[in-house]
C-alpha cells in the first residue's frame, strides 16, 4: 500500500518556485528519489497560483517514509524551506483498491 503526501508550498515573489529549483539543482531531489521505498517525488506549478508549488511525494509504505523523515535530508529540506520563508499545506493519501465502476472513466 503506497502512501502519497501532497505538500503545497506557499511563498511570496517566486520563492516557492526558487525553492523547488534549488532542491533540484542541489541534488537533493535526486537523492530522495534514490532512497529505498521512494516511488515519486515531483514538483508541479498550480495554474491559478504563481506563488505556490505542489510536491507529490509517494512512498512504498509508512516504514520507508519514516526512514526518510529520520534522514539528514530532512534538515536540508527544512533549512531551504526556512530560507525561502515557505508555508505548507499537507495532505496524506493511502492507496485503495480501485472500484470496478471507476475503470470506465479511466483512459489508459
């Protein structure tokens, strides 16, 4: 059962975008993606809010996410978050079995 964490970062004057760019350029994103249990780590720009960045972060299970949270990587992320003065909205989701009725609405 995968766990998906959506984090919407809010900042001013392009700081959320600059944060995501720094995370990528510093190699932090690549290091997180290489962690055992990471299934996705992707940034997206909401079309209606240029001062926000959405992170979709997916992990194999809670244990993998706990190991990530205990890693030195979290201190780097927190330092950058503080540097860019970002605030966060966090939502967690766990995979469910797809209801059969949903299949008719999904185009593969």
